[in-house]
C-alpha cells in the first residue's frame, strides 16, 4: 500500500497500522507511545501555549516542507514570547491518494527539528478526507513552553530600538518562485528555521522589551500592529532593512514588496537603546543572526509607521489589507 486510503481514517486496523507503522517510527516518545486520548506532561509554574494550522502549497519547497514549517512555526511563536518550547501536540488531515513516501518525508522533517531543539511531541491525531477535499496534508499544532522571560508590548517606550534578526522576504519569495515555475536560476530558499537557539541568549538582557516573528503580512504589518498597540510611532530606514539582492529583484519583477512578504525564521525585536548593541552582538554570533540589523526606532513624535526611503523621501507603511500570497504557511 503506497498511498493514503479512506480506510486509514476509519479508526480501525488500517489507522492503527498507519500510526504504529509510520507515525511512531518518526514521532515516538514516552508520552505518545501510550496512544491514549491525552498525555500527562509536567509543567513549570510559568507556561505559555500556542496553536497554529499549516496549509501551505506546495507541500515541499526550497528550504523545507510543511512538516518542518509546522514545528519551526510553533517553536518560534513560543520563542518570541520568551518561552522555551517543551511539548507539541500535532494533528494531521490527510487526503486520500497522498503518497506514503511524501508523508514519510514530512514526518522525517518533523522528527529532525524536534530532535535538534529538544521539543517533545506528546500527542496527536490523524484524519483522512476524500480525494480533492484537502491539498495533500494539513497540519495543526499546539505548543506548550516554559516561560523564561515574560515580554509585553506595554513595556515598549519612546526611544526604544527596533532590530530584525536577518534578511526579510526570503520565505515568501521562495514560495512565489516555485508556485509560478519561472525559469530563473536562483539560490533563494525559505528561511524556515527554529529560533529558540537564536533568541534564548537574549532573555537575560534587561532592556529586551518585545519580540514577534514576521510571518504573514511581513515586517511592515508587524510594525503597524506594534504602533497600534503602543500608540507610538515607528520610524524605519529602508536602507537599514536587510534584503537579499535577488529577493529584491524578484519582488520588483513580480510586483511584491519585501517588507510585506512572509518570513519563517526571523524575529522583530524591540530593545532599549542602551542594550541594542548587546542584542545585536549576541544575534550575530549565531549563523541565523549574521545579518541582524538595527532598522529603526520607536518615537512619540507621531503615530503610525514611516519609512525613510533610499532616495531620501518618506512614505507611510500601512497594514496589509489583502492576501498578497495566499497559503504561505
């Protein structure tokens, strides 16, 4: 049997065979091994929880796949809140006809990220829908983490510095290229990566205020949400925002703005002016943060987000009000 069949979702022997013969080969843990309806876990006094669903198309893309994306995204949502991911629950909706070799590759990616980061996959679920009702695989995750450094947007004040941990728009550009099948030779890959190792060393810096991963809506939308939440303005220098030259070229060709394209392995960080240099130094020690840059400041002089352009002008950045590139994560 080389494909997912409706019987795999019956709850009977085919389901058990799929779980024990394939899922457990990659997702095995002490908690999951009992195959009960829930798992017992140990939580510290301060915990964080996040949930997300992943419907990206295509399932496999340069730099990753839906499996890698789902685990990295869950870890990152906890990491930017000052929490270390400990446990993940994962649910799969599988389409009839999905090649088992594809499912196995997705599970292999999940296992690798879990092993690399020390997160435990402790419970899960699998459902199968008829052919044509799902684009191969949908994944839902819930992550639970131990809070090391609580962060609040309410701590952001006039004069704070804004840092991005790396180049913007890589994920969105990689997906756009593979979807449109342009005959363009490029090394652009998704930046999909777990951020726990990059961000955890920042948790003991006194001036660390707030973080967010700029996924859907990209950097510009995150900054607009920050301005709205604080009632403060944000001034950003376009020349200081790191963007790969090939990403910039492709964006110009396709009519996209890299500031609004999704990222899956980057963080936007707000820190006090006094500690900005220390944050930048720690980020750049890690390969994922080698292009980290100070891009702007928080100000009480106005509200909203303003961008100083490369040619010396100024424009207002608005939140994304449409789906620039659907099914991006």
